[in-house]
């Protein structure tokens, strides 16, 4: 018998017992209602025989728990969000939870639609890398005592948050290049209102002021296609021939920048010092290998799950936690010391 053709009512009729009894056994409440082990075995054996699987939403309504967590990020295929999602999933699994994923692609309306869809699915908690414009729905969820943790960007007051020290790490990246002899350091970032991008830009500008170096910044539209990003970076480098080093605010901008450098005309400088914010598996394969600001993905994941499970297990909300973890520079060939002139 196929699952779609059978219901709890069918099982109850076949076994000649009450529908409510079948529901209690399937949803793990048989012992607390003192249903005999013999009857539990009878029902569960038949459930396995007919390959009946309770509907996820119906089960969550019956038990008050879905054992599911919603994970909402900008792009699940991204080399930052992808590994974090996998780590979170593995950690959640050890605690008996499954993860439901979705990507917003940075769009506010999409983010709100996803959150509302997940809420209708009665999930136990939410992990969100927020887009701009979802503050109200997040606060609404907090007011309803729905467990939620934000991460990476745009913290909301009164909501648990886990992130990294974007500004301080960018300052360290600038000084890393300066201490190795680079004096004209450019910055390639996104046109973005996201807090982490502003923090990275702020770190760069602070160091340029301190060192009395003119800041040179390229703002690349987030939505632009890869070829457009490459062309905009190429134009930026050709228009600023004095640059001898570049910091890229994301690893995918760095990859676009490396392609742009390869396409520079022969009379244009190509031996830049390079640091990328966020590491990438390709950076060890490229020649020269690329120095990167490495965010602590495992620590981020551990802290996110820890905070969320604490909320799920203890619905009364304490003061919100704001966890900021330090990133580290992974030094490779692209930032090797330049001879002073």
C-alpha cells in the first residue's frame, strides 16, 4: 500500500482501535498516556509494513515540535555560506534536528516570503543571515518567543547574533600589506548596505587615513554578472596605475579580480600584492597562492547552534547574546614582502 493512499484513520480502522491512540503512538506520546507496549508494537509494526510516514506539519502540530530548523542565507552555494550550512546541519543532526535551507539572493521580499513559509511549517527555530528590511518580522518573531539567531551581518537589537570582527580583520589585512612594503593599497568591495561590508570598508579607510595614503575604492554591484565584475575591476586597475596592492572584500570579488588582472594590457602593472577577505579552496591552487582573511567557520557554526538550542530548550528569553569571533590572516605568496624603493 502506498503512503499517499493511507491515513491515520485507515490504520485505526484496520487495527480496530481509536484514531487518537494511533496518533499518540506514532507521535511518541504512548508511554506518557500509559498505552501498553504490546499495542505500541502492534501499531508500529503495521505502520512499517504499509510504509506510512506522518505528514510533517500534522506531526509537528500533534507534538508541538517539528525537530526542524530553518536556515536562511544569501546564497547556499556561496563558498562562505555553503560550508557553514554543512557544519550547522551536522551539528543539528547530533541533537536530533534536521535543517531546511533557502536562499534570499539578497532580496528583502524573498527573505520575508521564505520566513513566512517556514513559519507555516511550524519549525522549532531559525538561523538567518539577514537582508535589509526584515527587522520588523524578526522582532515580531522574538515577541512571539520564536527561537532565532542572526549571523554574519545586520544584527537586530534584542536578538542573538554571531559574527566576526570585520573591521579589525580588515585593518590587520591593510597593515599586513603595509608592513611588507606595499604603499598604494586599493580596496575592491560591493555596492552594499550590509553591515559587514561597511565594517570592512571602514577598516580600510581608517588605515589609509592613519598612514596618510589616498584611499582608492571600487564599488561593484552585487547583482552584476561575473564578466561585468571582471570588467569593472579591470577598469579600476587601469585607471589607478599607481596601485601596488589590492584588498578584495569577498573571495568571489578576488576571483573576479584575478581574472581581470590576467586580462590587463601588457603595459599595465600586474604584480599586485593581494589579500582576499574570506578564504577559498582555489587560493591554494593559483600561482601565486592568495593570502586570505580566514573567518572561523567552525566556531561560527558551533556558537550559532549553541545559542539556538538554548532558546529552543529554554523558551524564556534571557538577554540577547552578541558573539563576535576573531578572523585570522592565512599568509601565502600573494602578499610576500616587496622591496622598498
